[in-house]
C-alpha cells in the first residue's frame, strides 16, 4: 500500500497527528522527513516518545526517505508521511516520489510569515514551494483534524500577497 497520507505540520508528531490522524488513517508507520531533525538526537528522542504505541516510526532526510519509497520498502505498510515545510515535499518530488494529495495542517506564525488561516502561515519560500507542488499536478488541501471539512488550499493561497 505504501504512503496513505501526506501532511505538512510544523509540530510533526503531537496530539492531532498521533491520535486523531493516525487512528483515522489506520497507519502502521509514521514517517517524519526532515533534514535538520535527523541531526538532532534530542529531537529524534522526542518524536519517538510522542508516537502512538503499536505504530512504527521512521525519521529520515529527504534523500533517504525518497530512496526507500522508490525502492518499495514500505509497500506492504500504511505510511503516514509528515513534514514541516512544503519545500521538503518539493525535494522528494524532485527525487522522483509521486504524491496525489497533500494535506496542510499547521504552519506557525513567525515574523517572516503571512497569515492565511487560523493555523496556516506561509513565507515567500513556502508560497513558491506550494506552486511547484501545484505545477507537479498535486492536489493540496487544508484540514486541521479529520472531522473538519476539506478545503482547497490553492484557493486559500490566492490570498497571499507576495
């Protein structure tokens, strides 16, 4: 089966991902892809502690995750892929990984972001990355929790002023 869902959520594994999404998707593995976290033992330990019992966890960089996916390593599993930023997914697409749909959850507000929704704030780099995903034919949605209505993210992003 392989990747069953892809989510952008800066918090990575937390209550909504660990409990609501993983349960709804019946995921057998959460794959966190982040080139910075793989360098931090403290952050990796925190993610291991946050994952739900009975669910496997992979914490990988973009190149290794892409190679594993393309090699079919997870084909017999139900993998929930989580990243912090859309640029990570652009890198994976450039490595040859195919995504049908990407869900945007939480992207925190910072000095360099523009507020789009209650939980989604993007930078110019994020904006450009989302357009690369759109150009690759990937559907991008916004949905905080499974019970929320699914919104078309391309429509939301039209409010961004670059």
